[in-house]
């Protein structure tokens, strides 16, 4: 299989046979994934049913899946779930879009200019290890509305992964591609628009996807400030009220929303980067 | 402005570019490139005539890529200068097309848009550039792949598109750094013929770096062997084999004679370089 056959484009080699075998493979993989989640639920059900107590961990107070499902339905039936979710989504998306804008723009600037890097990076490196919880007091003091302080906290959560990934992505754009573009007569503006930006896109999208995750990660922290609404607030309140099934409902809702929105970001990435799609 | 005649007669562009009009004279004038303690090139001089196909050989690390990068304007010489048609090189420019060994195509552009890029940079509208690019791809037998992204093409195909991208604007000079180095022997042979076929129409100056002596002798009008650092010109050999050259030229007397001469020199030089490195270590 050397020589002439290699001159053929790969897509034309993708026959119906290959397609059906790849769909069989993906079917197998999906089954495996579903089984993994199912197993987790069965284990959870098992340990909470027997109230398993081990020397180092106890599942005695762990609510069973059925209790959690019941609590979930109760919450959904009152319509409260929807308003909690709406409140949280608004905060997360506001913080996220701010972080995405700031992170990508500053990231590109830092990667392209040394003095901008020297001005911006020391402060940011100092701020980076500070956990979201530690920002709560200052956020309350700094922002007149609690809504703004919650958005600020989700913003800090998303900013760093987006910023750092953007910086790396811009720096790692292949220099030979920039050299090629120059020798074809491209000026600096064209190089940024047609080479640097698309070249950095995969890394930026990775950062955006991680940032979406960390944004949800900070939600409970942010909504500790909230007075009444939000799925993180609901989780935290359930803990103080010792409504254990409700805690798990809150956790699972955050988990589902968080991974769904990260997947949405990756999906969007695939749309804007058609060249990275396999077998397109 | 671009001539639209590229569309109707892709093989006979009347623009004053490469074609025999005496442009594409390349000169290295006592070029030294210092990299920290080491040297890429030391006072190397070389004159390449317009329309000449020059192959650059030499032991690894002797400065072949450095020389190419100086001509391309990617590396500024520490002293001395490179000139193209009497003008000092001070940066990359569209008069000098380049083809690298790897990754030279823009992954986010289709083959057609890669080829159209240089035309657009020369002032063609996007629509016109894409049309001319498609015509060019068709004329070199790549029309089927116009809408493919580089990652879906084989290495040989990608390199064909890269050559099309560099040649569609008919630059006065074409610089190629081991362009077929990553390909298997059979694909490589096909690519050599493909390149010569295109060059026959343009007749621009080509500087072609390779490790492969057969390749150099098959392609070149002239073979220059650089010595191990300090990279001076060790051998400057005219290859007078008639063109178009059939594959069988490999078996000819003249070919073998040139080959033996070059090979002995390179072998001797590589050993010297190796021994010098050993002595330093
Ligand atoms: N960016 C760089 N920084 C430091 N030294 C370099 C750099 N590029 C090349 N060199 C050195 O300059 C010398 C010439 O390198 P060059 O790449 O031009 O050689 P070459 O003839 O192309 O070798 P090869 O056949 O292996 O590609 C080598 O000794 C190399 O180590
Ligand atoms: Mg090299």
C-alpha cells in the first residue's frame, strides 16, 4: 500500500462498509457509556439501601435514588425548579460571556505583545490561585447588587481557563504557517485574521469549554450570596435545612446543566471549525 | 493586477514574472548567519541565474535550510546580504514562493482556498481568486480535491497542493526545503515528475534543498554541495542532461558519473564533520 494509492484522498476510501463498521463501534461505545451510568445508580441504590457503614465512610444518611427522584418531581411540580434554573442560567451565562470576551481578547493581546504580558500577567497570576469562596466578602462589598456580585464570582471561575488557554493557543500557532502567509504577500492584519485566529481556535474552544465547566463549578459559591433563587442557592439551603434528597437533586441538576452547556460549547466549536471534523 | 488569462490559458501567462524574462536572479553575498555560539552559514557566496533549477546538497547541519531562509527573508543574515534581482532581501515577499517539508498548508482552508490565498493577497477579488485557483488545480489534475481540507489528503496530495499554492502566482523564485523528504520512494518519484512538469511552463528560478543525490541530479540544472560548517561551496556541478528527462536517465552514463563524484565528496565531507564533532565532544 505505498506509492500511487497514497495519492488518493482519504475520504474517497471511506466505503459503505467502513461506515457501517464505524456505526457499530459507536453503538457499542454508547451502550458501554449507558451501562456505566446505570452501574453507578445501582451501586448508589445498594449502598443507601443497606445503609453501608465503613470505618472511613458512611452511607447511612445518603438518600436513595428513589427519594431523590421524588424530591425532584416535587420541586418540578411546584414550578420552583424552573425558576431556580432560570436564575442560575442567567448568572452563569452573564459571567461566562464576560469571561469569554475578556479572556479571549486579553489572551490574544498578551500572546502577541510582550509589554502587555508584563503589565497584565503578574496581577493575574496572583489572582489565579484565589478560590471563588474567598471572593465572597469582597464581592459583596464591591458590588451594589447581589446579582452583580454573583455574576462576578462565576466570571472569576471562567476567566482563567479561558485566558490561559487562549494565550497558549495563540502562541502555539505554527510559525511556518505564518511564514508561508507572509511569503504569499499577507500583511499583519490578514495574518491575524486568517492565520492566527483560526490557528488558535482549537485551543480557545478548549478553554471556553473548560471555562463553562468551572463557571458552574462556582455556582454554589456564588449563590451563597443569593437570598432566594438559584439552583446553587437551593442546594446550599437544603444543606442548612438538612433536606438531604434535595441536596442531591441540586447537585445532579448542576451536573447535568454544566455538562450540557460544556457540550454545547464544544458543538459550537465543531461548527466553526469544519476542518477539524472527522469524515466530513 | 492579476491577469485573467490565467483562466483561459493557465500555461502561458504573459505577465513579466518568471518566464524567461531574466528575472529571478538570486545572490548570496558573503552571508554569515550566527546562531548564538554556532554558525548556520559562514561567508557563503552563491549566484543563481534566472530560471535555473539549483539543488542544494550537503551534510546535515551544514546550513542548507539557513541559506534558504535567508533568501526567503525569514532569517536576517548577521553579515553579508542576499539579493534577488539586485534588490536586497529584507523580509518575505510574494516574489519568492516557498514549500516546506511539513505543515505548510493552512489546515482551515480547503485546497482551493489555500491556492487562492496568494492570488487574493495580490489584489484579486475573492471570487476571482477562487475561480483562478480552481482552474489551476484542474490544470494540474487536482480538481477533485478542490474542496477537501488538507487533513483529509495524503502527504503527497498535500504537497501537490502546496506546490500549486506557491506556483499559481508565478513567483520569480521558488524555494523548497526537502519538500519530498517525508514521502515514500514511489510517491516521491511521482512528485518529482509533477514538479518538473509545472516548472517546464513557468521556468522560474528554483532552489531545492534535498538529502537525496538521485533527486538532485534528476531535477537540477546545477547541483551545489555545501561543506560541513563553515558552510562553503564545496562542489558546483552543472548537470547537462537533456530535458524533459525520462526516468531512465537514472541509468545513463552521465548521470552515474555525476553521482559518483558528488557521493564521494559528500561522504568524505560528512565523515569530516562527524570526526570534528567527535573531537569536540
Ligand atoms: N534556530 C536556530 N537556533 C540555533 N541554531 C540553529 C538554528 N537553526 C539552525 N541552527 C544551526 O545552524 C546550523 C545549520 O542549520 P540548518 O538547519 O541550516 O542545516 P541543514 O543543512 O538544513 O541541516 P538538515 O540537513 O539537517 O536539515 C546547524 O548547526 C544548526 O544546529
Ligand atoms: Mg534543513
